[in-house]
């Protein structure tokens, strides 16, 4: 392999590495994904999720688990 071929190969590798890094690293100039919009409403009308929400509400009304240590109120 000649020195010219090695230099061309290294130059091509640099281009490929730069392309890979550009795909991996987010560009600060680009807006970030709007993940919240993608998640909102995902479980709308789902009866099982509704049951989970209701169980959470009921649990919050109980004051916690029976074996939880009492919490001190902040001063």
C-alpha cells in the first residue's frame, strides 16, 4: 500500500467518523424532540390505565403503607 493510498483511506475514515459522530451527538441548534406531546393522551380511554389511576388516588388517601415510619412535618 502506498503512502497516497494510506492518506486517502485515512481521509475517508475521518469523513465516516465525522458522519457517525454527527448522527450520535445532538446538534444544539436543532430543536429537541417534543417527547411530552408524543406521550400525552397515549392511555386515553384505556380502562386498565384508568384503574391504575384510581388505585393511586385511593392509596394517596390512605396516608401510605401501614409499615411506613411516620414522617416529620417540615418546620
